[in-house]
C-alpha cells in the first residue's frame, strides 16, 4: 500500500474517533478546565508552526521567496476580515505574480 | 452556510491539486476528504508527505490538528440521541464551521441545524476536492499558480482567528520559533509536531 493510502486511512480513522469522543463516549461529563485550556493552545501552536514551514521551509532550509508575498497579501486580507476563500485567492495570486516577475 | 460554500470549494480544489502534486491518487485524496473531513489537517498531512516528511510525521501532525474535536464534541455531546452507530455517524459532521454556526458551546446548540450545515459543507468539500484532483492531473506544477503561498496565507488566517487571548498568542509565538529553529535540523513534519511543546507555556499558573 502506498504512503498516501496509509496516511489517508490512519488520519481518517483517528479523526473519526476524535470527533466521536463527545457524542459517543461522553454522557454528562466535562473536561477539567485546565485540560480544555491546554488543548485550546494546541491549535495556535501548530498553526503558527505551519505558517513558518509553509512560508519559509524549502526542504531543510529556511528561504525567503515568492511565498512571502502570498502570506503578506493573505495577512492583509485576513486583517480586513475578508472571507477565507478571498484569503486563498489573494494569497495564490500574489505568490504567482511575484514568482512570475522575479 | 451559503457564504462558506465558495471557501470550502476553493480550499477543497486547492487540496486536490496539491495532493496530486504530492503523489496522491485522485481516489486517495477524495476518500480522505470524505472520511477525514477536516481541511487544515488534510492540507498538513499532504504537505508533510509531499515534502518528504514520512508517514508518521504526516499522520501525527494531522491528528494533532484534530485533537480539538474531542473537547468540541464534548460541548455538544448531550444533544446527540439514538444508537452508537448513529451518534458516531452524526458526529462526523461536526466541523469548526457547522459547530460554530449551530450555536456550539452555548445552550442554543441545535443538532439538526448542525447536521444540515455539516452535510452541505461535506458535499462542497468532497466535490471541491474531486474538481482539484481532476485539475491536478492536468496541471504539472501547482506552484506556478502560487498554491504554496496560498496555503501559508490560509494557515495564517486560521491562526489569527484563534488568537483570542494572551496564552494563545504566547503559544503561537513559541510554536513558530520552535518550527523555525528545528527546520534545518530535522526531517519535514517534525518541527510542526515539536511546536506543540509550546502549550507548556500554559502550565504556568497565573
């Protein structure tokens, strides 16, 4: 089986279980506030790491290339509260444009 | 839900193109969207695998992004009825958007509204992925369209929406620093996983 299919199956099964933890596994419980608080920081930590690697990583090197234009344009779009699809489109256009002219 | 459909279609199509460039078959990425149905984690898994990060790093990075669904599911658990199979199936339609728009986390949560929105978004997500997978078979180099920069922008937009308090900002800053420091030292994917250490800033009692 290819690496892609193994990833698809394991991520699919794991995510299905995570989504079902509440509706299937929990009747009338709540997580301790401390645990909820720590879990709420996992998202920001990972998303910030993904911004860094998606924007600057090229293999094992950190580089500044056309992607920075996409990030900057997307940041502006996000700050003016543009919808998510607009962030994607603006980010792609800015990256492609800078790549084209550089 | 209507304003979300173009976003979900566009992101799904982008994922499809990216996946084809990362040696996923069309079937594999479409099955992934139908079963995982959690966008940012799928982009993360495909990116890590495409960058040569290996299966373990791809799976761990994706699942860490979905850990939030455990507490999210717990906030709405009381509204689900019926057999285990039915609750399991309905739980799959709980995604960030369907949860938020149906009053998740508040006493007004409406399971039927959540199912309607989640079902609609699922169709758009799987359909968008299929469109992208077909386009990706034709497009040889998605970076010419700036897709790599677009995903970085997308993650940034998602990050900004989660920076709701000082601890989240501290975790994000530390996570970014860890990822930058480890990128030259470890295989792709590892810096993202290691960044979760940043949640330890929350251990400090204030």
